[in-house]
């Protein structure tokens, strides 16, 4: 969760994971699904290009890579990882757009709109600052 009044940009994933247990120990269910929210570093900092490296048209671009990422975030064996949406407030989305605009060539695109569509499809939710 973010602090109230703080600009936010959050990637939302649906992740299915399993519990591995010791011999002689059973769990029921063995698999669980959860929502994972990842706050990326600010534009320009290492790791801010998560969207370019992991998404295409609003979905994960490489299922294995997405599972590995989610496993590193959760420290559990991940069965599946699906991108749900990018959540942002206006200020954060504006800052993100500015950072993308500053280097359109890195995205092989001619406009910010093209970049957003290439990687997020229609999976962007803009939230008001008071929600």
C-alpha cells in the first residue's frame, strides 16, 4: 500500500503459487491464488522498465520469465503469473509518460500513446488521488 497523498504507479498481477511441504506433511489446498501489487522504481532508475521487459499488449510476454519474477517477489514456487493492470494516479502517469517521451527510440515507437498501447494494451486504470 502507498502512503496517502503519495503519487503511485503500481503493476497488478494475478499469481498462482503452491506450497511445497516436507515429507509426510500435506496441505489442502496445495495451490493458492493471490493479487500481487508491484511498485516500480521511479522512471529512469534501475528496474523502471519492468513493463518493457515483461509485458506486451497488456499480458506477460514470456510466461516463464513472469513466473520467475513473481517467485522472486514472493519466495514461493509460482505456477502462473498474469498481468492484470497498471494502476496509476494522474500525477504518476504524467511522470511516466514524460519519462517515456524522453526516450521514444528505446521503445521503437513514435509516440507515448503507441508505447502505452504496445506494452499495456487497454490495461491501465487511472485512479483519483482520493481513492
